[in-house]
C-alpha cells in the first residue's frame, strides 16, 4: 500500500530531526541564531488544536442562525402593531449581526486561503493533505529538532566535563620530581623593587 505524498515528505522531515544530530551540530556551529526558530513558531501548538471541519460547521451554523433571524423578522411583519417593538429591536440586532457575520465570513475565507498556501509551501496538495496533518507534523518536527539540540548540548557538556576531569587527572599524575623540574624552569620574580 502506497503512503500518501504528505506522509512520505513529512517522514523525511522527521528523519532530519531524529537521525541528523550532526546537521544540528553544524547548524549550532555555523548559524546558531537559527536554533531558536521554534520561538518564531509559538503559535504552532495552539494551531495544532484547530480543526477546520469544526470551524466550517460553526460558520455554517452562524449563517443558518442569521437566516432564521431574517425569517423571524419577515414573519413578524404580519403581526401588526403588536410586534412593532420586537421588529425594531430585531432590525437593530440584524444591522449589527449581518456586519459581524460578513466580517467573520471574510476572516474564515482568509483562513482557508492561508491554510492552502501553507500546505502548498510545504510541497503538498491541499486537496490531499489536511491542515491538521501539516501542523501536527511541523509541531512534531520542531519538538524532535529541539530535543536533538538539547541532547547535543548535554553530550557536549559531558564531553567538556570529561576533558576537564582528564586534564585534572593528568596534572595529578605528575610526580613531585616533574613538578620541581617545571618550577626550576620558571623565572624567579624578586620581591625587591629596584
């Protein structure tokens, strides 16, 4: 069974973070300012909790709700003067609500375009690769990258400590004779100012 394109390409991203500790080491050495890229993606975790299907359902429910309010206003026209205050309040509400729903629909449409652009940016087809997969894969990549970087830092610290310990051990291994010979070659400073 063939894996979808988005799974293959995102698995490649995971491999970079998992198995290329050396890549991260080179990056740390040559471009250390890039190691904090995850801070630029602070909204990635909250974005991973967004479900576009739920947003679409909520947008549709809001639109249907507004249609029902419009129908209620139309039906109240037949009620005569009894519903005059109700119609007045409903018209004021609709004036405000219609503008808000138009604004919300515009924002929702913009989200859709941005999601598609993000998916295309990562070389995938928006029709085949859902937003949730893209964001969760990116979030996993960032986590793996950060974990690999932390492990590299720990490894470097351990190596530094080991080197310091070996240096200390080497100094302790010198015999008193070697220390005296070393001292003989040092210039003697006089405490007399002259």
